[in-house]
């Protein structure tokens, strides 16, 4: 795709898996498809792979079903609901930090990719299942322990729907109520008809939240530690900012805006390595994309990875530079020059939660430790449904003494 964009510019036509497609890297085209005329476009071919894994949840469903399910799932992502999860995020990061501090004392390396993945998975599972976490944890560990994302993985993961159904059935028998996400989804009613979700819908939405909440956040944090390790100036500036966090205090939700450089680092990581690196849509009716006619049935490939590295939108686009997200540097940028969580009505429902979770992790760990990258192998990308590092990042933790 990179070579094609260099040869043909911001849009080119191709036959992909036997289907006619336009591949675009211009935010104006992305805005038309995702925001301005979004109702003319349904999810494209790539979503079929996701469907094998997650069923017909809000990431895959279309039309009235999607609208109804989105409204019902949205109840679990209000600000007050997310605020209640910050203590859980803190607790999970305390455990991870203690593990890495012991490794620092013993001069031992840590597998950042695996450890961060396990920590994020715990946050996701406890958020969803609450007191039933210990019961479901062994079954879902495959998300952090199994690196492959193929049809066999999808088959094994789909079989875990029975675990969710067992928990749901037991809660119903005991008439228990819970404030965890599963409890909120079980209680949610369609605002129009008043119905609750069927068991199949409930399972699909829970599985969607598990995978989407885990994979994207874990991948972004994995890249974050690698990028910081390669830029001592960024590490030092972050350490200086975190001196404003009291020694024994953990960041609260209302504290996070007071640490803008931590946010800028995460934003730059999302720019360079967006987990959702490629989105596809299919035109329902004929349309026009700039000067180009789009016949009904045409696929549109929109790549946040290439838009967010476009030389016409970003100075020195492949360089890691969190300062580009300082307020005085961001004013004239196209609104879709950044779209790591998609855009428009079908943007990621968990974006706010993911940003909070990532910043809490970064601040808690970076205040105490620095991580040194000790491998020599070249960085390789695994560009599947999500953009991940092909190899785990092994690093040496060192205590970071704050002056």
C-alpha cells in the first residue's frame, strides 16, 4: 500500500479479493465516507474476519440492529461509569509495577508485551465480570498468551461464549444485580421497545468488548514503551512532568488533564501505530468521492496508519515527536488527520475509557521506572486486523529516582 500511494497519490483503484476497491489516504475522502455520507457505507470485507471472532456485535452489525445495540451498550460507557473503574485500573497497575520493580532490583529483564497485555486483560475482565472475574479468567487468558490471530484462534475464542452464558444464567437464577459492565448490559433496555438483549446478543457484545478493550489498548501501550525507550529526551520530559504527581498518590480521573505531556506521548503513539490501522466500507448506492465515481458495491479502504503518516499533513511524519500535539501545534490540522478510533457515528465506543486507562498506566509506571530496550532484532509489524509488533519487546526496568 505504501508503494502504491507513492506511485498513484492519495487514491488508487484496485481489485482486492476479487472486489473493486478505492484505497484512500486523504482525510477529506475519509471524512466523506465515515462522517458526511456514512449512511451510504456499511462495513467492508475485513469485518468478515472480525465476525468469525466476535459474532454480530456492535463492531460488525449494521442498520437498525446496530443502532439498537449501540444505544444499549452505550450505558456502560458514560463518564460516571468509567470514573468508577479508575480504582480498578490503579490496582492492576500497582501489581504490574511491583513486579517490574522486583525485576529492577534483581537486574532481570521483563517481557513488556506479555506483561502489559496481561494487565490490560485483567482490567477488561474485572470491569465486565466483577466478582465473577476469577471464574472466567483462566478461559480468557488465551488473549494474552496466544499470539496467533487465525481461524483456529477464532474457533477457540468463540467457544468461550458458553462461559459468558453460564455466568449470565447463574446471575438470573440468583436474581443478582451488579454494577459491572455485564450487569449493566443485562439490565439495559431498548429505549424504543423496552426489550432486554437476547442471550446471543449479550454474548456477542461481551465478546466484542473483551477483544476490543484488550487488544487495542495493550498494543498501544506496548508501542509506547518501545518508542519512549528510543527517545531519552521524551523520557526525561515526561519524568519532569510527573514530579507534579505527589509521591504516594495515584492519578485520579480529574488529575489527568494536569499532565498534558503524558497525553501527547500517547497521542503520538496512536498516530504512529494505530491498532485499527485499516478500515473498510462498502457503498450501498452510487456515490462521488472527490472527482471519482463510486459505483454501488465498491469497497473503500481507509487507512489511519497512512493518513497519520501523510507528509502533506505532518512534518517529518515518521519521527516520534509528542510535541506536535501541543495545543499551539494542533490548531490548523484537518479533523481527520488523526482517526485512531475511527470517526463519525461508528467511532469506537470505548475511546474515552481506553485513553484514561493508558494514561493512568503510563503515569504510574513512568514515575517510578524507566525501561531500556535490550533487543537487537529489527522492529517488524504484524498487520492483521490489528497492528501489533511481530515480536515481544523485552526490556530492562530501572528505578527512576525523582529529584
